[in-house]
């Protein structure tokens, strides 16, 4: 992918847009309290385009003190036992949620990329293309023990009324021996968490093509009813 514009520089309008988006991403990182959402994961593996296996898991997904956890509610529509762990999935992605948006637009991450406006702009959304700089070594992907510097491309759709990321598509390119295609797509919407509004993922989709192009898989996580995590403690007098 070749980004248009003067290498190493951004037009003032693009610089202003990146500053606003990055500021909002940092604010979300700093102010987002512990929260939980309903989550539905659909994991599917294909061979030559034909579905080989699929598993659907519903859970309560939460982030507490920056750590992800899940309370599994059902597997394939059947209630899960209390304390059940995530079962084996045809395709399993962990540590995801809004990480890709944070690692693209948080202030410390911006120097790792070249940015440009995409072609399809309108009054409601800006399209921002991005590509990791060829010599960046700060961002490393570790895929099944194979650690490599990220060489990625993608684009984000920015809601102009809020300057929040409404959608991001990212293609991981330096994949080594594991896969030939790894695409991540996140769609975000505003949720009210506590007394503030935060843009959080509504859907998180990973599409993978392995070394044998006939072997592909998808991992789709859908989120709803996100709200602030709280606990109630009742102190009873000792008799």
C-alpha cells in the first residue's frame, strides 16, 4: 500500500484529525472504569470454503484493573457449569477487544505509522489510511511463539461529530510461518459506562488464512449491554 502525500509529513487537516482522535483514545484509556458486557463468540474453521467446525460461546466479558476475564454462560446453547473456562475453539483470539484501536491511535503509537486521508470522505465520517513505518521495531506481534516486528496496513473510519473511531480494518502482514492473511475488523458504538459515554467495540472480527490457503477461519465476538462493573459488600455484625 502506498500512502499519498509528502513522506514524513501530514497535511494540517490530517494532523488536526489525528490529534483529536488520539486525544479521545487516551481519554478513554485514562477514564474508562472497570466494566462488563454481554459477549457472544462465534468461532468457525473452513476447509476449501466448506465449514468444518464451529462453536458458539456466550459469556459475561469484563475488564477489571486492565485485565480481561469471562464468566462462561453457555456453550452451543447449553448452560455452562459455574466457573467453566473458555472451551477449545476452532479459532481462538485473546487479548483483543479495543487493543487494536489503542495501539494505532494512542499518543505513544502515532510515531510508528504513516497516515493519509482515504478517498471516500463525507460529512459524517473521515477515512484515515495507515501503514506501519518500514523501520519501526517498537510494536511486535507474537503469533504462536513467533515474534516479529509489525508490518501492517489498514484504514479507520472516524465519526466527525465525536472524532471517535467508528470502524477500523487492519491487515497484519509480517506473519511468518503461521498464516498468509490475518485481517481484523472492529466496529465501535457509544456505550454509557457509569456517567460517561465511551466508544467501545460492538463487533470484533478476525479472519485468518493459514499457510495452506484452503484452511481459513474466523473469530467473531459481539458485545452488548456494556455497563460499569460494581460489587456490593454487606458487612454483618459478628454475634
